[in-house]
């Protein structure tokens, strides 16, 4: 069973990223870029540091930095010097980034939800969501405890 569940996670993730990357390619944005835009809109509307974003998405600081630079040049993000630490910046979503999330990313998410839920009862989807929340929490706890060591 263990191999089956990880195989399904891997296959679904691979297919999901393929669909998303194809939809986003026309805008010059990858799924990782879109994830940063979404996080800044939902979890960090007042902004956050590059390190916070890196930890939240689980992508190394260098790759997050590349995405931030590109998205900043595209006008989706703004950067302000951190008042508490003049060496770093607070990354914020711009008006253009919010608009992109609202118009483009929401449409892609709706499409994905429709594709993934086709033929599945809402009650089953709700059960899967609860199970995934538990798995996500378990993984977060492992990460948290491994960082404390």
C-alpha cells in the first residue's frame, strides 16, 4: 500500500504541474512563481521575507530569489527594505499581482478542481481533504522537529 499511495501522489503532482505549467507558460510564469503569488495574496497580504517564503513553499532560498526577481521585474511583486533588518527586503504582492491571481490563477484553479473532482462525490472529496490536512500537519510536525535538532 505504501508504494501505491506515494505513486499516486507522484503521478497526480506530475500531471497537475504539467497542466498548470502549460496554462501559465503564455504569461511567462511557472507553477512555482504562481505559488509565490498565491501565498503572498492569501498568507502574507502585508508581505514577508524571502526566507519566510522559502520555508513556506519548501524551495531553497536561491530559487525563491530567482522567482522573486523575475516576478518583481514583471510587476507582480514589490520589494521594500526591511525596517528592522536593513540587509533584507519585505516582499509584497502588487496590484498587478493581485489582479493576476484573481483573473488568471483563480481560473486555472477552478479548471483543476473541475478536472480532479469529475466523477467524485462531494462527500468523498471532503473526506480526502480532511485526510490530506492530517497528512500535511504530520509532515509539518516532522519538519519542525527535524529543524529543532
